[in-house]
């Protein structure tokens, strides 16, 4: 049986064994100009605010995944945001989802998306946002982390949804009348590891986060993809891409993982699917330091697989999974890439500039320059 094969008795989506992203794939990664992102320089980005750090971002989208143009030339985005800290890692404990307007290439912060006290967590992590056919009602899928009111931050993650009305107040875009807050996907302990650790650090905690909405054009079925950790693993490096299928009545049924990096990598973050050229492309972001250090290790970058149908058979892009990496001289310059149906790619500026020994971390904390992909079958590269 090949590593792409599934159980013969799997007749329904999600009942197949997960495809392995393996050490053999990562060993074949070779750096070349087609798989290295351009260097980000000081003049390539502008902070939204000196006092606000911004990172993981996603647009308010139509159900087909395209960014919703709320007015000609204007789209609305959401991003994780926090006050500026000297240690950038502190931001994760203060994250709120903010609404951000993009108009004529300019980003404007519109403040927290949800009112104070609405979310049941101590902070809000990544998700996705879908605008209904009426162009007014929006559904936000997001990660609730910790518990509201906790004095010591915990790392339990839950997948929630809520609805709001999109409109304008005094010329400013707003989301109002927040309602229908509900936990939409419950973890299945047979397949997904619990995330109830009371402590942890970046890259080491277990995952049940980052819900990304996708409507399958083949049959109209709706899915949520998310980052998870494989249950029953004996390795500390047991990241998976999980998913759940909507039942058409508002409920979501969790399915076994699609992709497993067990023994290879701890975090397959912000997984999402784009349908292009008759194929399904599943992308995720990961960092060098969350690979098993015993090797092999891949660079920090955007990775992905391709399939002819939503449940497989998934095949690593470029034979390795790597779509593109940060440049070797700036190995952490950007992160959290999101591919849209037009194959544009957004991310945030992380530790930018040429890396030198014993220097302070330069956290860009804003949107990185857009990139663009070329996809053809199992090949993926940056556009020239």
C-alpha cells in the first residue's frame, strides 16, 4: 500500500486513513528561486499603528472563498491584534480579532470585531469569516482559547461560530447585533488530542484551532478545516489537518484527520482549501522550529497538497509539500500565509531583515506584501 492509499472500505468522505506528510518528502526539499519568497525590506511594508501589533489575517469572504468587495475597491479583513510588547511572543496571550478595512492599498484598523465579554475565552485566535448571499449577514468561525476571567492563561482551544450584521455607522464599517454564539465542532478523542494544557509556549502546545470555511463546488457541501494534534501518538511532533462536514442543518460532524505529520512536525497551522483548475489545493503554514529536531527539518514556509476530490488522494505539491519558503538570509521574515481563489497570497511581517547574531528581534507586526502563486497539477511556484 502506498503512502497515499486509503482503506478500501472507506466509502464516505473522512473515513479514509490520513495521508502522511513524511520525512521522505521533507528530505527532498531543495532551495531554488521558484520556491523562495522575495526578501522583505524596510520600504516594503507599513505598520497599521505604532501601538498595535497585527498578525494572522483573513478577509470577509463569499462562500466561494473570494474576498467580498463591500464597495468598489474596498474589502474588509480580520486579523489577530494586540497592544505592542517588547517581547512579541506576549501578544498571543492578549489576542483579539480586529476588523480592518483595505481600500486603495491602505489598511485602516476599525477596532475589535466582537464586543467585550462576548467571546467565552480569555483570548481569540484565528478563523474565517463568510458573508451570506444577502451581503449583510456574516458568520465568523474562530478559535476560543482559554476561559473568560481566568487569572492564569490556559491553552485549551475550542471552535466557535457567531453571526452579526455588516453595515455602516457614520461612514465606518461595523459588525453589530452579535448573536448565535455556539461551539460548532467538538473534538473526537479517538482522533484528536486534547488541548487542555495549563501551560505551554509557542510551537509546543497542542492544536485544535484555526477553522477555515470551504464550500465544495462539486456538490455544495460545506467543510471546516482546522489544525489539530493526533491522538494516541507517542511523538511530541504529531500535527494533523483536521476537518468537519456541515450537515446542511447548521451542525458540523467532525471527521478523522486528512493529513498527518506524526513524528515529523507539531503544527500544520491555518489549513485551508482552494479549488483551482479542477483540483483541490490544501495549504498550511509551518515553522522550522516545530519540526522534530532529529530531522529532517524543512524551512519556515507555505506547504500544501493537491487532490482530485475533497477527500483525496492527497499528493504533496512539488513532491515535497513545500510551496515556498522564506529566504535563507531572513528565515522568519513572514508567516501565516493565506491563499485566496485568485491565487494571491497574504501573510504578516514577522522577524524581517537579514538575520544577524545577537540582535533584537524585529517584529514587523503588519501585513506583508502580497504574493501570487502559479498552480498546475502537482506543481506550485511563485509567479515571476
